[in-house]
C-alpha cells in the first residue's frame, strides 16, 4: 500500500508530503483548491502521461515520489517480473523538467512509463472518470467478468492462450506453403540462393585476407623500398651483421679470461643468429613483393562477389549455418504435400482443443456471471437502487464449424453488461441508460465486490460521489469504509457523509499573497475533521448546532467502522 507521497513543483503545489493510513484516506477542499493536482501526482506514480504544463510555473524541474510497503513476499512476483529485486518496500520516483523530459526510477532502477504502469497495476486500482468511460465500453466487460471469475477461469485461459499460440503458428506455416504459386516461387528462390552460396565456396575470414592482399599490392613500391633499406642496413657495406660478427670475434679472444666476457660473447652469438634469420626473411619477402596484375584483378573480382553475398546474407562467416537452414526449408517445400497434410491435422487437433476450452471457459463465465449479477443487484439495492436489474448478456456459443473464424486467445464469448435502473424499464446496455450518479454507484458496487476477491493493496476513488447526495451519500460512505477494511482507500470527495468516515484526512486549500498562488495540504486532526464536515454539509458558519450535527455524523461513522467485519 501507499505509505507516503512527496510532491515538488507540480502545478500549484510547490512542496507537499502526505502520509496515508492503511484504511480510508480522504482528500477534501474547496472546488478548484487543487485536489486534482494530488490525483495527477498519483497518476504519475501509476505510469500516467507527463505533460510539461504540469510543472509549476517559473521552475525548471520537479518530482513526485511514492513509498509503498508490502507484507513479506506479497510483491515478490510482480517485482521480479519487472526485473527488480524482491522487497517489502518500493520507492517510485518520477522527475520532470521544463523541456518535457521525465526520469522514472523504481528502487533506483530506470523504468519506462509503460513498465511502471504494468507494475503498478498489481498494487493500485484507480476509479475515476476515465474508468467510467471504460466501463461503458462493451469490449471491457469481458475483462471485468474474467477478473471476477479469475480463480476458476485463469487455468483454463492460460491453457487456451498456449494452445492458441500453437494454433496460429501452425496456420502460418500452412499459409507459407499452402499457396502453390508462392510455394513454387519460394522453391526457385531457395534453389538459387543455395546454388549461389555453394558456388561461391567462401572460406572463413576470406574477405579480411583479400583486403590485406589488396592493401599490400597498392603499397608495393613502399614495401620494396622499406624491405630493401632494411636489407642494406643489415647486410650491406658496414651493415649491422658485419659489426656484430666483428664484436663476436673480438670478445672470443678474451672470453676465457672472465665469465662476464664469455657471457657477452654468448649473447652476441644469439644476436648474430637472429640477425641472420631476419635477413633471410627480408630476402624472402623481397622476392614476393612483385604482385602480378592479374592477381590483383582476381582479388578485386572476388571482393565484389563477397560484398554482394554480404549484402544479401549478412555475416560471411555464418554462411554455412545459413546454407543449412536454406536446404532444410527447401526440403520441406519440395515435400510440401506431406508437410501440409501433417500441419493441417495438427491445426485441427489444436482447434478441437481450443473449442473445448472455449466451451469450458464459457460455462465458467456464465456461472460466475449469475453470481456477479446477484452481487451487483444486492450492492445497488443498498446504494439507493432497490429496483435495479442487472445481467451479463451472452451471445450463443458458435458451433465447431464456426470456431476457426470465431476463436480468440480468450475463447469465443461475446458479453455485455445490461442494466435496468428502475421498474418498468427494459434491460439495456450501460451506455444507453445509465446516468452519472447511477454510473458512480454501479462502479462502486463493482469495486466493493472486487475488493472481496482481488488482492489489490490500494484503491483510489476520484469523483465517486458524482450525482449523489443525502442518504445515498451515507451508503456510499459505508461502502468505502467496507472496502477500506480489505484494501487501503484514497478518496477525493465533496460529501460530508464520505468525509466523516475518514481514518486520515487532508484538507487542500488554495492561497495567494497577491503575487503568486499556491496550493497547500494540511493534515486534519479530529476537530479539523469535524470542522470540515461542517463546511461540506453546507453550513454558512460554524454554529453550535452545525458543529453538533458534524460531531454526531462523525460519531455515527466511528460506530459503523467499529462494527465492520473483514
């Protein structure tokens, strides 16, 4: 769960630090005070998009940092999947600058926004306006249902995903060899490539050797001069070899008189042998310096061939492996009738398995959909929609003959959430019938249900109180308190009833000195909470009666929380 968030130079917030409890955390304040900035900071920690306009005016850089804590082993799998070391703490730090750049670090390791989003999906569930829009989209409904049915459905979907990948691979291979025209064209190309590589008969490192030969040929005159000069220096008049021989002769005459003289004579003997060998080598190389023009032309021709092969096939030293693969593919294509039949048989077996798995998944979904519908109806009833009807509509399961066109990695089900908010109204798709207030309650109902089976440490609610008030607001407050006993909850609200349930509450306010404007964040004590309940209730002044009502609401909330069963 999120223990602490630190914000520096984000919009109107110059510097703020918020510490959260593990239960219900409330963010409240006047409209326009800057509560949305806190939400933006949270979204950045979740991998949301950064825009340079989010940086405080007149500053060069800022950052948002979130500290998360977990029970032993709770986050290990998700962290390891992200390439991070298992830990009981996770620090997410996101720096941003005026030129639009931002740097993301998780426990000190660099991370992309996409990677961060995937990682945080394991720990945080956000419920806001964007999620309401997502909920209205039919294509998202099956994902919500599958999450509800995860425990029973996951093994089936895992098997289906593996089988589907195998099926698509088989179909691709069939497609590659199934078209006679393409097959013959491919056979011609492979035959040409094999013949070209075989005829070239490229030796390992041949290109390097030819390039070295060409370089020597191009510099033959320089080589001749250098070798001739070296030979003269060693063997010409007054050459080094003669000097060494004379030195050996002189020392030989006195070698018997001292071990030191003898040692020097032996060293010169060794040197004279080496000089003779070097002189012979220089002489041999001098004889090879004259390059035949035809040899140079042949080398250039060969180099052009090698460059052509390199442009087509890549690394010349890897041509033997390339040739092996080409021959293997050619063999398959030349015997394609048998191979096609084999692949066809395997793909049909895969499709049979996929169809059976799809039917099994559909059976699980339909059973769990009935349970979800009953749970949603019950939750909506307690949220002021006692006459609401909800169901998950399924299309008919396709036949086996239709499976090839209908099957997906998640089966063949087509589902849609249908709602009737009131008596006398037909069941219709969510988007066509649901209002803002009804959508808020419907989303909350889903979150209450998911909190019972989903292992999400933190749930964030933004504008969950849209379109609701009075008694319904009280019921929403109770639901949020219920959720907070299984998951940490962060909620932005304008309702006194919801605020009264706070275990921890921050007041966000906008201040100005006539020159600049900034947003500050203040942790409320119990009296501060009561005063804020007063304000949210619409009291024009903090009268004794208004305070009493606020205290009563807070006391009622405290009593309710004491009696919540996890």
